[in-house]
C-alpha cells in the first residue's frame, strides 16, 4: 500500500511538472446568462432520466448495457438543451482558433504518469479495503454483456458520453463559474473537478479527480473544448478496451 502511494505521488508530481511547461493562452470563457437554479434543473434532468427509466422498467439494468448508456446520454442531452434554451446558445465556448493538435498530444502524454499511477493506487487501496479486487460497476458490466452488445456500449462510452460530459462540466458549468465576479478560473477548476469526480463511482474517485483536474486545466489554458474532449475519449477508450480484453481492469 505504501509503495502504491509513493508511486502515485511520483506519477502525479511528474505529470504536474510536465504540464506546467505546456501553459497555453488562458482564454476567458464567454459570459453565460444562467442562474444557479438552472444547474439544479439540469441535474434533475440528467440524473432523473435514468432513475425514472429504471423505475419504469421495474429493475436495475446493467449500467454498461447500451440501453442504459443511451438513457444516461439522453438525460445529458436534455440538460444540454435546457442550458441552450436558457442561454440562447447551443455551444458554451467562444469562437476562435483552438490550440494546435500537437499541444493536446503533449498534454495527453504528460498526464499519463499521474493518471495511471493514481488508478493503480486506487486499485490497491480498494482491494485492501474490500479484501478483494474491486472495479467500477460499469466496467465490470461491459465485460458481462453478451456479444454483440459490447460494440454499441463501447461506442456510447467512448464517443458519446465524453462529449456530453465535457460540454456540461467544462463547458456550461465552467463558463457559468468564470462569468461570476466572485469566481476565477482557479475556483472553477476546483469546483468542476469535484463535480466531475462525484458524478462517477467512488471506487474510481482518485484517478477521476486527477483526470478532471487535467481536463479543467486544459480547458483553462486553451479556452476551447476540442482537446479536452479528445483526451476524455482517449482515456475512456483505454479503459473500455482493457475491460473487454482482460479478466480484470486496473
């Protein structure tokens, strides 16, 4: 356990050191005409849609099932539509040229030591606490699906959900927070990272917290969502492939 903690600290320190040399332009977000209660409504739409669906079908479905993932995505789309209706804009990022693709690739490489060392530490800590291997329910469920259901589940988890999550967390929520006079990008980075972490299963909170911090930092430095979405897609793809090809995913 001590070795895992030391490895995580080393990995996170390495990633932070590398990322500090990749600072971007720090573009500000466009002002969003939203209120705090708009996010409460969006949360009800996003979380309430799958809860209502599970209650309607009378059973708790496998979270990795394509129908379950589609319902979760539908809730996110409804939240997105609500923000668009309230703000009068469908895309929460100002127009302008994004950072070069090479910048995003370097950020992805720099984040790898921290993310995977945190994932390993979370796995060791979870196994120590539970007395056996632990993993996210959605990861375990993906491997349990009969063929060919893993294919649509993989596409939804890797391509659709990252886009929706980034638009909601690093798009609307980030833009709302940075538009407030009592909030700056540092506070927005902390709050969006915490919200992103709490939206996932507790067993994955350590690596998800680190990933959320990296994604928020990239959003802050670039002022855009393109590289943020691509990095989220990359990590979801790696995790899903591990779940499909191995007996246990780290």
